[in-house]
C-alpha cells in the first residue's frame, strides 16, 4: 500500500513517459554528392606531398574532401582546418566554387593547397578513381 509520499528528488514523469525525439541538426553543410563535373584542388603537406582533393560543383551545391588512397592517418589529420574553412564558407552563403577560390589563397602552417592544382574532373566518381578510392557499390533495389 502506498502512503502517498514521494522519495526525495522525485521528478513527475521521469522514466515513466515516452521519450519525445527531436531532430537536432549541425551547422549548414554543402551536399557531398553530385553526378556533374567537379572542380578540384589538391591539398598537400608543407613539403608538397599530395594527400587528397577538395572538390566543388555549384549546380548541385556540392563540395567536400576526397583523400588519396595512400594518405596516412597523420596526413588525414591535416585536413581539419581546411574542412573548417569549407563549413565557414557555407555558413557565409558562398557557392562551393567560391569556397575553393578562398582555399586557394589561404595558408596553414602544416599543409597547403598545391599551387596550380585547380582542375576539373568529369564527375565525382572520376575524381574518386583519380584518388585511388575503391569503386562505389551500386545500391540494389529490393
């Protein structure tokens, strides 16, 4: 039989009501997918060793990072400040190609954009092949 007393710290509904999920989003980001041609620039170590590509396509609002297949974890860590530049550009409303333009003139103490590296690939899949990434699997319909 209950005496009607509640234990200290009792919170009505705590652990007795259904959870109400809420969608929480992060900062605005460019989409990472496009089937159209992509402009890209090469990121390298300070001594010039390429470690991957930043790509952009304005028509689909796509921009992102594609590492070279042989890039080490330490080299992958050099990408962080450049990814931050990409996020900042999106927050300021820049088109993806304008974000690449900013990155071309930016500097960082541990890595750099390889001068004269801006070029275009026929598609993101072509860029991934250039980077040595394994071929993407096609999703099967069930």
